C-alpha cells in the first residue's frame, strides 16, 4: 500500500466517522438512542430468540451506549473434565457480548466477522460475566473489547479471559 492509498483510507475513515456523528445527532434530535429504538428489553428479547443462548442460560443484564453485559449461571453441564467452565462457554460469552455491544452502536442487524480470545485463568465460580465495550466504530463496523469474569459465591470477580472482536452491519 502506497502513502497515497493510506492517505485515502484515512480520509475515508474520517468521512465515515463524520457521517456517524451526524447520524447520532439526528437520532438524538428524534429522541432515539445511538442505535435507534434498541434498548435492554429488545436485547433480552433478541437473546431469548437464540436457542443456544437459552441452552446455556445466558442473560443480557446491561445494554446501551456501545456496551453490553452478558451473564451465565455456571452449572455442571458447562464444565470440562477438570471442573472448570469449558473454554467454548467463555468464547460464546465473549462473542455474544461483543456482538450485542456492537449492536448498541451500529443497530440490530450485525454479525461478528472475527474475534480472538485469550484465556488467562481457569473459570470457576457460580456465574460468568462478560462485559464488552466498543473501542471504535464507524457506520458499518465496530471493534469491541471484552473481559470475561468468573464470579464466586461471595461476589468476588476473577478475570478469566479477554477478547477482541470486529462486528459489521449485516448486508441484505
């Protein structure tokens, strides 16, 4: 990529950011949040429409302003052979909270285009909490960070995974 191409990409990103800011201003003038009529109740309804999310017992407990929190009660079916919460459950929690946080910024029709996760500690406890926040967004894409915590019976939280994902608006 030449310097000229890089300059053009930066100009396009700045244009997208300005368009996004104008869209947010228009939404505020119309009495809507940053993603239109999205709110916690709609996020919970969307999650409830996902059979796998029902299977793991996930719940959206916070949603809005480019952030989302997903909680999962830990039970025996979610553990691996050594008694820790299975890594796939942690990845699911990160992926879904990332996507919901992006949806709070971009609107309801979004898809994860990729994400990575780093497991930092085995997860034990009574529940998982995945907190995701949009780090950067344009009109069509958001980069989101997520921390996944294992919560003990006494409420103490231990960081067990960190993730980052890219979410794009869905094309029809």
